[in-house]
């Protein structure tokens, strides 16, 4: 089955850190881009960080200097290290990749199921 599986979310106090992980199915190949998004209830999904094949990165202004995205091409995984977390960053975080299925070899987006991050004292 072609899918992304996320892990690492949880409940932390303000100022704490979390590391999110996302594993892409082996049937997804030629992944050129990974992205991490977050979405609060009633709000639109927004880009947090993205990474491309040459490890170039892009971050939302609000997380620059605190979050770091990285990828492991051998494991087909992407990570998001989140430091100095704030209460307003309590959201569901989603992993996305752009790649091809090994069957059709057509390029498309794939999304994870989302993982809850709660920042509260």
C-alpha cells in the first residue's frame, strides 16, 4: 500500500522539543520533495518546512531558527526537529511527499495521516 506513516507527536510543555518522523512506503520512488504541514481546527493547512532532493530547505517565518527538517533517502524518511515549542503551535502535523509509484511511475502528492502535537503547561 502506498502511504506515509508519521510518529513522534505528543504533549509537551512550552519551550520543550519534539522530533517528528515520517516513513514513506517503499513503493513510492523518486521522491523529490518532502514537506511538513500543520492544521488547527477550522483553519487551512499551512506549510511548516520543506526539503528537496539536494537537501535545500524552506521554512515558515514563524519557525526559522527553531525547527529543522532533514531526510534519509536510504530509509525513505523525513524528520522535523522542533525546538522551543509554543502553545500556539498546538496542531495536527502532516507529512507530504512528491514522488512516483513504482507501478505507474506517475508523479503525484502523498499525505500522511497526521500526528497531534500539543504544547501546554
